C-alpha cells in the first residue's frame, strides 16, 4: 500500500475525530446542534474558533508523533533517517505544546482585556 495513502487517511481521520470532539461538549446527547450556539459577541466567536483550531492542531500533532515513532523504528540505524525522525518528533512535540497552551493563551488574553 502506498505510504502517502496511509498518511492522508490518518490525517483525514484525525481531523474528522478532532472536530467532532471539540464541538461535542455543547450538544446534548442524541441531538444535532449548532456548534456556534451561544455566541453572543465577537470574542466568544474567536474563542470557539481558537479552541477548534487548537483541537485540530493537537490531533495532527499526535498523528505526527506516531509517524515520528514509526520513522525511528524503520530508520535501521541510517543517520539521515534518524535525523529526519528527530525533526519530526521535535515538531510534533512543539505542536502538542501549542495545542495544550491554547486554553492558557485564551484565559490570559481574557484576563488582560478584562473580559468575562
């Protein structure tokens, strides 16, 4: 099977599941609802968008973490492949940190501007 097909499949599945998990908290069980319900002002809209993007970035970072692990396993001691795997691992960890820091960034900005 083509490696690109597997990569595209993993990215698509990760995006699909991350978006459904990000918006799942606002919906009652068994009902379809608008993910933008409860948006009263522009700040709330930006907060929801930022949270959704952070969820997607986190999902992609986890997928890249898995891919970096596979690159390490399949490198077979080749220094060039090991360096590529280290780079992928570094960027995946940076992506996870950014996704986890998203809520802290939102809270800090809201505190600085005095928003409720």
